[in-house]
């Protein structure tokens, strides 16, 4: 019955000359079975040994061994073929024939010049996970590269967070300082404004006091040169009072009610412009002052001066009476400006420092 397996391929089997002398008794024969060998498909090229022999290269040795094992398995997988005995060389012999590790390209730089057993043991004992662990990490007890990387990342994140917090804190401090400065400036401006207002108020008050003092001095001086026209009186009717008893519809002067015969005085130095009967005013005296102002004394019972006569402040010019259009004895006093306009006698007297 024909077999479906592919025909065996030519393989290279190392012989004793390739490995030097070795003891065949130190190896056991390997007899692959059908279950342990999978079919080989396609063509396979077998590398022949180079001039240096397999013993000169661990890489070539490995390839040769694999080729030998594969060849044996393929060779014995065929029906009716006896098993092929594969002998392994003595490892001690092979090791003696291998080159120094430091002489291999890229390997010498990985090895320390110190060939002490402690260094070799420590390097062999170091796990692969310790790769990338710095001296600082090792001093902190970190031996795992992943843990060291995570620690460095966390440290970097913490540093960045600290920098961000510092920037935020600095910005907050700057803003607080700016706000404090603005508030201080506002308070300073408010204080200056308040101080200016107080200074202005004080100055105004002082000015008002100065004016009041000056006015008082003026009035005191005037009071010495002006007098109230009579004494023992009562003010009854004022300038502007309305009523049907006055022909103009309102009162044109200031009434001093006093007993008949009470002396009437010149309020200021002046000249008698008129002295005589004046109809509804009764007996009247008109005293013209130096500034042209006229003072009318009406309803007198008697006259003591005549027209053109000069009088001084306080001179008696007549007496209280009830002549003319009256309801009782009193002095009806009127004040006229130089243009003839009648004004309030009470205000005029007060302007001269007098308070009837």
C-alpha cells in the first residue's frame, strides 16, 4: 500500500570529524515516532559546513544540531527505514572551542572589565524587569522598571502640578496686590477728597465768619450814626400789608404806635426837605439824607423843624400824633430811594444795624 508522506529530503548529518573526539556512550539514541514528527513540505536547503567547522561558531552548531534532529526525524518517518542514531558532542569540548564572549561584536561592551565572581553573580541574578532602573530608583528601593517609570511619571506630574499651583498662587497674589493697591489708591483719593472738602468747608466757614464780623463792625459803626425814630412803641402795620383803609390797597410804610407827644428823632444826619400839612398824611416832615434817601415822618401832632434846616442823628424833629387819615396816634414812617421808589422801612433800618 503506497504511503502519502513526501519523499525525504537530503540533509546534512555532522560526523565525528566536525566535533573532534567525544564519547559516544555519553549520549542516548533518539528514535522519533510518527506522532512526534510532522510532515515536512517543500524543498529545504542544507548549509554545508564552512572551513572553520561547526565547533568554531555556536550559531552554526545550533543550526547543525537542528538539521541533524530534523533529518533524523524525516529519515525515520518513512516506512521500512531503520531509525538513525544521532550522537551529541561533548559540551565541554565544544565550549573549549568557542571564542571569547568579549571578542564577539556588541557583546564586549555589555560586560564589565571586572571578572570577579560577585559581579557576574549579581548580573546573572538581576531580573530583566530591573532594566531602566536608575541608581536613584535603586536607592529608593525600586527594582521594577515599570514601577520606576510610573514613579518618574508621577513625580513629573507632581512637579507640573506644583508649578501650576505656584503660577496660580502667584497670579492670585499679584491680583490681590493689585486690588489692594487699587483700594489703597481709592482710599487715598477719598481721604484727599474728604480733606479737600473739610478744608473748603473750613475756609468757607472762616470766610463767612470774617464777613459776618465785618458786617457786624459795619453795622455797629452805622448804629452809632443811625437811630430808631422813636421810643416806647409797638409795631402794628408793616410794609405791604393789604387792606381797604389804604388808598393804594396795601400799606406803604411801617407804623410805630406810641402815645401822642412822644418825641420823633432824626434817624441820620440830613436836611429837612419838607415840613407841613400833607392831606391824608397829616403833618409830615421829609428828611433827605446825604445819599438822597428820603425819610417820611407822618401823622405828627407838632413839627419842630422847617424846610432847609440841617439836623444830626438823634435830633428831635417832631412829636407823635393822630393827624390825617388815622385810627389812633402813631408814627407812619416811609423810606424812598433817590429815584422815588418806596421800600420796606424795617429792612432799611436793619440794614443800618438797627432792630426795631
